[in-house]
């Protein structure tokens, strides 16, 4: 794969991940079904666990310190992106719940 192709692939991944975050946000926001919300939460946790396992395997697969450092950096960036997405989704859920629940 040439550098141009790999750059395009990463850009496509970034766009797809942003699209996924938007769709998840929309599903949370529009969901009045608690089971569906719990299911989305479980799926997101599983995605996070799978990502952690993937990056951990990269980190242990090589003795090259530069590869290990890059794997740690990529895992940290991915974790931050997931955490920010979860935070945004949580804010959207709180807003939706507060709109549906009349003041006490």
C-alpha cells in the first residue's frame, strides 16, 4: 500500500468513526427504550475492551521500543476519542432525560 493509499484509508476511517459517533448520539437522543440504551452502552463498552486488547497485543508483539511507544500513543489517542464520545453521548442522554422528566 502506498503512503497516499494508507493516508486515504486513515482519513476514511476517521470520517467513518465520526459518522458512527453521530449515529450513536442520534440513537441515544431518540431512544425512549431503556433496553436499547442499555444495549448501546454494552456495545460501546465491548468496543472499548476490544480496542484495549488490540493495542495491548501490538505493544507486546514487538521488542522494538519505537513500535511499543507508537502503540501506546495510538491507544491513548483512541481511548481519548472514545472517552470524549462517551462524554458527549452522556450529555445528550442527560438532556433527553431532563426534557422527558417534568420538574419535581
